[in-house]
C-alpha cells in the first residue's frame, strides 16, 4: 500500500473514531426507581413541618416542573429554577425498565415537602400517574412506579409530605393550593388523563379488592376498561358509577374537581392492603391498569 493510501486510511479511521465519540449516547447512572421511591415515602412523617408554596413559588415551580415532565431537555435551566425551591434534580436510568428518566424531588422533612416528580427524559407523556398519600396509603408508591415501568411515556407525581403533616394541610388530594395539585392541574389542562392511586383499610369495605371511580368527573370507557381488567382475575371491584362505594369514591378530591372543570379524564383507584402489600397481587393490579390505559382514552 502506498504512503498516500496509508494516510487516507488513517484519516478515515480517525474520522470514524471521532464520529463514534460524538454519537455515544448519554448513559446516566442506573437507579432503582422502586427503591428510591420507597426510601422517599418511608422518610415522610406525620409530625413533620409543611407549608404550601406561595403564589410566586408555585409559578416558579411550574416553570421548571412542567417542561421536565413533558419532554423538555434543558435540564440545566430546570435545575436553576427548581434548586432554589428545595428540589434536587436527578438524571438516571431506571434499572428495571432501562428507561432514561429525569426527576425532581424535595427533601423529606423540609417544610417545602412539595413532592417527587419524574418522567421519561425527552418524551411527551401520555398519562399522569399520581400518588397523593405516600407512607399513609402504604405501598401506593410501589404501585405507581410499577405502573410507570409498564407504561412508557408516563409522568409520575408523588406527594412530598405525609397527609397528616401540619394538621392535614399536607393532604394534597384535598388542598388545592398544594404544588402537587398545581402540577396535576397544569397537566390536566394539556388534556392528559390522570390515574390516581389510593389504598383503603380492609375494614372500610370488606370483600372488595378495588374501588374504581371518576371522582367528581363523569365515568368513561377508561373506567369501564379498568374495572373489567381488574375483575378478569377474580378481584371484586366496586364501580362507583353503578353502586355506592362509601367514602372511597373520591368525590371531594381536588385533582378530580380540576379535571372535571377541564373535561379531562380522572380515574380514582382504591385498593385494599393485601393487593398493595403482596407483590404478586400488586403485579396483577398494575398489569390490569396498564392494559386498560394502553387501550385508549
């Protein structure tokens, strides 16, 4: 081979190497979202301080959180916005699903316990998964993470304080001024359906495994599919649009009320402690929810 050919070959190899370096995909650290969410929920205490955001703080938080949850890629800009509000941003790869996610989380125990929020990096969400009562409705954060894993293109909202903190002021399902509600409302305004996960004490409705409701919204085909899918494996379901399900119907839920005012879909899901605590039963619930949601609005 001539010296010229050797030079051309060498230059070609250099170019290939440079292109390979340029196109190496971002490989964030692996993080187990189930473990991270469990640690977050487990650190929430009923006697911790809590306050809702001021109007200005809420506006600033939405400026950072909504792009993060709806496919925005400028994480540095979001960091600058959210860090002064007590949020830590994490860029990671979920070890179970392999999906690249971005997360903003407040510090448990801080009075600005405004939540944990995560979504697939750079992806427009198709559904919003909500966990309003972590460490009160036990294991609901696990249902939420598993549902996220089953539904690529979903955004997850987990409340950042125990519902009994500050004499119940931290109950985001009944506090329209919470950041959790501001985020949920902003996403509902974009037309995204919401699936909110709750848990009930078995004595509240003996013999029933799951309660499916639209809260204060009208029931839709999604609610029907969810109930049908859950019932398919033998679980007893109370359908709130057909019968009284007692105080488990979520009619005073402020996220449901906001969704109703916008004509958005809101599904309020209550499950008993056995379903939430037993991995096999929890897996069946998640599979049923995922199948129903994937079938359409």
